[in-house]
């Protein structure tokens, strides 16, 4: 922000600017507690597992519901890139959305209260994060200087105060922390009771473990990089879907000079998953990540990669070339990343190519819609 410039704090967008994406295997009674905050928005529900199972959505919500049969019908052979029996299935919702912003939340998460006992509107806070700039090039010790009541501290370079567009807003959780299986096993009763009233930009060059339980992003800026990988049924790994998307999207945000914020808003994570089941899903990733994360930390993308999609294609090629020795699965993953971009471009074409994909868009209409 330039000297003498008055900060303005944007109001949240209208309902036609955001979709809420929810992966689920069960009836969505949890939506009742979210009704005051979710009801104005359109929901995209991605049903995982058995497509014949009936998913009940409470009355009054505007939604589209997709199951595996719909995904196969809409994407055809490219449906192979969408995970089955894994939370990564949610990225299908990112694909078919036409909104600028996405908020995704898990079905075991509920409305949390702030220290004053007030219900936290996660959507509103995420949108505030996304509509204010990030500061990845120089750390502000009062955290987010664009929050009301805060500003840049003495010594912060004026040339950097304009900030950069924010692409990702990563929220946190009260009650059950997002732990891996080994940590769950040694701390089975640990609960997060700390509410930290802060939002901060993750510095350029720093990676972080992105959790999809409470996550929002600008799909126009970073949507192609929000692919949650090929995991779950038929694959040797699960529960790393959001980790992969976090590594890839952060690398690309850094390359494109986009920002990632973390902190507020909080929600209430109600259910701890079984650590023994989680260990079976995670154990290969626990070893692989020790080589994959340093790979990301040392990677530089070419200057000609000037969009998230171009960056992602290049990243998939590098993963296939440099990490294939880890396991044959890595080659399948990289191929699925390319398939994902092909599907993304089918549903999100340049303006001049819209007529060419009109029929594909028609096919995307799901068989189950809200009334």
C-alpha cells in the first residue's frame, strides 16, 4: 500500500461468485448447522463410493449431486484421473464449477465459535482473505496488514506494500487437529483448543501441508493446479491428495507471484478418523514425502510457463522424469495430472473456443438437482 493511501476492506462477493464443494459418502445432515452461511450459495456435492447409495440433502439448499456414474458419463475416458474412494474426488467439483471462487469443506466439520461465543462464518472470512492482497516477498510481523486494525509495520518496504493477488485461503480447525497416523497414535486424546486470531501470508519459497477440510481458492488464478491426485481405490496411497495439491499449487503460486494465506477462519472438526486405517493408507507417503518435498523445494519452472495450466503440465513432466524411480505409481500419477489438465481445458476453454465445447458442457448436467 502506497503512503497516505486509505485501506478499504472489501465486502464479500455475491452468491453467484462462489460454489461450495463437498465430497461425501453419507447423508448430509451436517448442513443444517451450516444453513445460515451455506444456504445462499450453490453446492456441488461429489458422492464417493457406491453410486447406488441414496444421499439425502436437507431441503432448501441449491445443489448439484454427482456420483461415480455421472463422473464416468461426463468425462468418458478422462474420468480415470478422478480418485475413487478418496477425498480427492472433490476436484471433480472444481472442474465443473463455473464460479470464480471455490470453498471446499468435509462432512465431519461444523460451525465453530470464536472466543466471544459468536458463530464463525467461514465463507465470509475466506472470501475476505481471497479479496485482499498477500505479501509473500517480505514478512509483516503484524501478520496480514490488510486486516482491519492492522497495517504494515515500520521498516516494511513501500515498494512491496501493494501486495499480490491471493490465490489460496487455508483455514484451520478446532477440536480434532489434522494429524497423520503416527501422530494420532501417540496423541490419541489431543485436541486443539487454541484460537489464534491471525491471518498470515506463507512466504515465497516456503511449502506447507495443505488440508482440504477448510479451504478456499480463486479457481480463475490457480484452479488447474488444484488437482488432488490419483489416490484411493486401486492406488498404493491415500490421504495425500490435498498434500499433493498443496505442494503443486504453492510452487505455481510462487512462480506466478500469487499469494497463499493461512490462519482464520476456524471450523469445528468433529470426528477423528481411525489411525490404524489411516496408517495403512499413508505409510508409503510417509516415506515418499521425504524425497518429494525436497524435490519441490529445489524446483524452478521455466519463464514461458505463464499460466497455472502451463505450469502444471510442466510440473507433471518433471515429476515423471525426476521421481519415477520412487515407485511405478509416480508415472501413473504424472499421466493423470496431464489428463486432468486436458479435462480442465475441456470445461474451462479460452473465450474464443467456447462454441467448440458447447456439447461437452451440456453433458455435464447432473441427473440429480435441487428443487
